[in-house]
C-alpha cells in the first residue's frame, strides 16, 4: 500500500467516524518496500491540494523518514523544483507498506496489512 | 444466465478456483475491458486522477486505468476494494499497479471526505442486494455503501457503476439508495432489450465549481455521444400527480387523511359530510 493511500485512509468503525483522531491511522511494526514508479508531475499537482500535510508529516515521522517541512509546498514550487517533486514522488508513490498493522487513534482497532493488502473487514458489531 | 449472487456470498463464491477461472477466461476479460472503457468514457477524466475501483476483483478493470496514455488524460492511479481474498491473491500474482484493500463495500468506504476524483465499479454492486444475515439487510448495506461513496468523492466527482440487476425491483432499489445518499443519478443502458444489456448507473456527487450547469447530470454526460437516446421521465413526473388536487377540496382532505392513516394516526372516518362547508348560521 502506498503512503499516498495511507494519507486518505480513516478508521472504518462507525463510532470513530465523528472523531478527528481516527485519521491518520498509525502504522505499527511496519515493513516498507520501495517500488519504481514513473514520475507523473501532473498527478502530483492534482493531488497536492487534497493531501493532509499534517497527517503526512506524522506518518513519515512515525516511519522514521527525515522530517518534512511544516507547511506543504505550493503548486508553483512543485512545478519549478525538480528535486522537491522527486522527493515527494518517492515518498508518496514509491514507498509501500508491505507488512504490519494500522492502528486507529480512537478505538485502537488494528487493521492487519499482509503482502501490501490491508484487511478492512470488520466484525458486524463494529459496523 | 447464471446468477452466482443468488446462491452464495461474494467472498465464498469467488474461491481460488473460481477467481482463477474468472480472470483467465478471455471472454470475461473482453467484456470487462469494454465495460471499463465505456465507464471511463462516461467519467470523462481530463487529467491523471485518483480513482476508486469498487469490487476490483483481480484488477482486470484497474489495469486499463493504469494503461491510459497521457494524451487521453492518463495514466490514472487507483485504489481497489474487494471482499474476496482469492481474487486479491490473483491480483497480487498479476502484479497490478493499484493499491488493494480487503474490505466489504456493504460496510462503507473507509476514506476521508473528498479523496477520489472518480469511482468505477464493474459488475459488483448487484452483490449488495443479496446480503443475507440477520444483522444486515440489502437496504442497509446499499445505504452504507452509497453514503460512504458520496463522502469519499470530491464535489463534482462522478461514479459509474456497471451492474447486472436481476429485475426492475432491484434496479429501483439500487437507484433510490444512491439518490437517498445525495447523488444525482442517471441510468445508461447499452444494447437495451437484448440478452447482452449492460446497465450503467452514472452518479454525480454535487456540483463542481468549474463545471458548467449542463454537465451536472447524466443527460449532460451523454450529450456528445453517438447513438444515445435520452429518456427523461422527470418532467412528466412533476406535472402529473400534483396540481390537479386543489388545496382544501374534498379530494385533498381525503388524501391527507390517507397519509395520516398510513402514519398510524387516529383518523375520523370519511363520510358524505367530509369536506363540506358548514351552513351559514346567521
């Protein structure tokens, strides 16, 4: 699972929907892998306004990546700065979470991740 | 035509054998590919986008999303959800590019609001109509799915769901669930009245700021397509029914009484005096 996807994922438990702490999910015992993906600047520009930068910062700190700047780059910066684009691309698109768990900050539910596929099936009393 | 959803749940039906059969059949591959292309045509995406593939299975439809050339607005990236582990296993072996989730769409869509540019679903949502356990009903599952989908799409985003309705009741049930969730819904039928009829439910989530007013619903979407007849029942529906009964008339009073009765209120019996004017006392 790409880190990009993790930036959009919330807890699926019904009672967590209203709480802001159910996002982002916190990776635990994570095993990462790096994939080669072709850089697609247009896509990143399209996605940039939708990213939750604070959540991305938390996630990348939890996974032990170097600290991100406090505020997101602007679209102009992204278009002009090649290195910035590459860095963001490799963090969001090429870094994959292969094994581990995703933990909700509110209810503590653990979603297992195996072979890059998180298991979001819930027992019926949590739906 | 066999309907596997009548007998088993999706995750039970698509076991290892069935998933492999489904993915390697060239007939199914062809049908799936053409339906995905049609759905993409309806989505009308101009830039590389983030797409949700509902019931992605082994990634037959996702592959096409990843392969759209840049001049046609691609390649898109996608996130797929499916309930069958065997199908996802086949997808892993085929090394698809999208992210996969093992999840039940009848339990909702676990993404934050405004995540996706668009969503597609190929031959999946009819499975929602057959969820038989004592805890959930098809209506509940449909409501949860469409509610979650509506939230996770950005405003002005579109979803195209191709599905195989068993009958008109099922079609109606799915459409009304989508409308209840807030979508603008329209139905496109390819090859109507033949055995190969393909039904596409085209949903729009709110109005986008940039879109012009006409492209808001499906009649705007298909406007430029060839060989599409628009059957719009909305105007007719509005003019008939209302307007004929005058407020305060006997007919109107009887209608209101029926409404109240249906709600379980105590209503006086209707007689020949109902709705009559009192005589002038002085």
